[in-house]
């Protein structure tokens, strides 16, 4: 059975549960790890998820690279691990978790094209729990491509992750903080610590520090542990007409060593190979989320954006310079090559000065300890806040000179 046909059948299979919105559900469905497995079969792959109750769901596939995406409204994944559930040579990786409030998602990376053959949400004879069983059979790449793509259905259209916010009229400097990753995209993970959690805490503390300083209206692309697509992060900055966009990360390095804060600005040519790999890894987050990235750039829009960057790029570089200077003066650890450039998608907003700050590297024990310790973290937060303040003063002085 082809995927598009199967989706219609799935709606009927879910029955009345299909029409229940996430807000109407009195309790969340919980995954039973003991009854969940991704395993190879003679003809392909079988996905089995034990669930505490019935839940609306859908499945679709995406190409380039080949992925299978499972949406739920919604599921709690507590106790489930990648190593426990994945037992398949045809599936190279799997990730799962919250997509955004009211939504959960599981994404499988496929080593070969697989199309959905059957799907069933059966009641267990021992009570109200259910077992979701999906069989995916091997197919040609041509058949896979023909049946791939996120289906358009009003019942499953995701609401904007970051609600549109009206431009503040206070006259303050508008700052959009962007804690990287989130939801089922945790970013780097070291010793049980998630990059997404650490940078969210950092952003919340930085937001409060800037507000106490006065003169700033501060917003965040996410306030909780949810996934936000790269495009939505940039859109959020546009919605509030941000004066500055600051993306916050705390990555790991697999080769060599890296320590201390590093400020990145946008360039198609990376400073070094390590920066290029870092940018590629960050930008894969949308692919990991199972988002369809098949859209094409408009050539005229690209030219206009490049013209806009002639003004914003110098301001971005000044912000990066202030970050390094103030972090050093505040006693924070700073990388030995702290100012770098790379092709980060999240920095491509043409009319908003944008900087990506690696506040530290989780692969370095001292950096990780500093990010986990409130006092050590406050040293970094204060340095970043002072840098933003100094940058705002400099930009305003330049604007005054131009007006004169």
C-alpha cells in the first residue's frame, strides 16, 4: 500500500481519537519500553511501540536523506533509549521526544528506501493499553521519492513555534536570544547533561540580567524544552524587529580539543575545517527533526539579502569583538582563537546583526563544570550582558554621527 493511501487509512484506524485535539486529552500516552522495538524483518522493518492509551498519530517519509517521521499528539518517552529500541540494520539512527507543546515526534534515519505497508493501533487484551505496529517494506528509491513528503492536512498543521510578537514601542534595544536545539534535538550530550538544557538556562539568566540593567527588551526563541526550526528562529527575530540576534550553543568536539567561549559571525567560507564541521552539525538539526527542506531560494531575494548584509555584517562583527573583550575582562574562559566565521544557517538573517556564541565546549571538563555551576556561569552571563551593553552604546553613537 502506498504511503499517501495509507495515511487516509490511518485516519480511519484511529477513529474517534483522531478528532481529539492535544488540548482535549486528559492524560498523555506513555511509551512502554518493554513493548517497543525497531527490528528487521524478512521484507523490511517493523516498528512496535507499546502505549498506555490510544493517541492520534501519523507517519510519512522524507528524502535526501531518507527518513521516516512519526508524529503523535502526544507521547511521553520516559525510560526509552535509542540503544534499547533500535535493533535494525536498515535503520541507522532514531531520535524521539517533544516537538513542541502538544506534539511529539520520532524520526528514523533509513539506510535504504522503505515504504509503509501496514499500520495498526491494537488494544492489549490486558486492559486499555495499545500497541502501535507499523510494517515498512523495502522499495526502490524512485517509489520512495514518489510517496515522500509531509502530507498537508489541517488537523496536523503545526502551529508556529514562536508566536508572533508585536514590535515593542519602548525605544529600548531589542535583543532576541536563541537557545540552540531543544525538544528531541538535545544537541551535544555529555555525562547526562544536554546542550539544549544548559543553553536554555544560560539564556534565561542572560535575559533576566539584561532586563535588570535596563534599556533592553529581551525575547527568546524558546522558553521551554521544545524544538524550534531554524527558519522559525530567524522569523522570531524579524517579528520583533530585533536589533540583535544572539544564538547560544555549547557543543562538543570529536577531534583535537577546544575550550572557552567562541564567537561566530556569518561567512560562506569558514575560518577552519573545525568551524565548517560545527556549522554543518548545527544546521542538520532541521533534518534531524524530519522537516521538509525541499524549497528553492529565490535569486532576486538572495541579491536583496546580500545588499542588506552590507549594513548588518559590520555590526555583527563588532558584537563578536565586544563579546570576546568583555568575557576576557570579566574573567571567563575564552578560546585561543575566539573570533571565527562559518556558514551557520541561523546567522543568515539579512537585516538583523547576528552572532552565534559557543559559551563553552561540553567536551572540556572545565567548561562543562562552569556551565553547570551557577556562580561560574554567572561570570559568563555577566560578560555577555556587558558586551551587549557596550555594543548597543557603540551602535547608537554611530547612528548619532550619521544623523548629524
